[in-house]
């Protein structure tokens, strides 16, 4: 699919520096450790490899990182909502991607277009307006994407309104509409396949 895609493989992102996990689901539930026995005190720990050494890597309650981004999304007022798993209209998205220009994704009440929700990547390198995120591309290269407005996230083009309150920004992540993932360098489109021009239902 990558080789036949109209999007160059050097522009298709696969993996990036992870954001802190959501507080309600990304806390370690048990200690990550090994020792001569398991918690019951009698069963040999299979990971200890017969060693009597006790090694603790992380303790229960430690905050974890996100595993992957959440998929296509759109702006709904001051929030970002994920595209519906079933029944989402995609004809406008397909036409937009074929034309090479995606209208601002404001969802079913607006343009019916979507961009990938990239808020589970985070600019962990550097600081301030020089913070950046390393992103592995499909051709094996690594690109550095820069945070241009100090919110640590990389906006692919969501039209976030200016003047959000601190609470609203905390909820949405992005500070404003500053575009930090340029389509011509790191794509955030929904489709990468070459056959997105199939608009008819054959069955």
C-alpha cells in the first residue's frame, strides 16, 4: 500500500515520541519487578532465571505514555471529536484528498472532512518554542517536527479558536490553529491508498 500510495513514503508517519497517558487509564497497576519468588512468596519467579537478585523497574501508580494516536477527528466548537466508527460520511474527504486540499475539519455540521488526531505525540525534546518530536516515517527516515506555539502538541491543521481559557486548552491540548504538521512533509490525511477514487457501491 505504501509503495502504490500517491503520498510519498517519506511523508507517511508511523511512530512518534509519546505524550503522557490520559490520567484515567495510563497508571501502572502493578509493580514491574523480578525476584526469586512471585508475590505469594513461594512460587519461583520465571523471569528471575534462578537468580536471588531482586530488581524493581517501575512501581504501581507510575504514570505511563500513550501507545498510539486515536485516528481521524474534527473540531466541534472548542473540542476535538473522533470520527464515528460507523456511518461517517467520507465522500467529501475522498474528494478533498484527491484534489490535494482538505477543507478545515469541522465535522458533520461543517465540512465533513477529518485529520488524524495527533495529540498522543508530544514534543519531549528541547523546551519552549524549540521543543520537538521525532517521527519515524514509512521510508525508514526520521523527521523532527517542531512545536511552534509552546503547547507541546503538533497540530495538523485543526482550526482551534484563539483565546481559549486555560481549562479549555487543557481539555483540547492544542493552544490555537497554528499548523505544525505540514501535509507536504508529514501527512495527516485519512487515506494513503491509491484506490480512494472508488466512489461506487458494486454489491
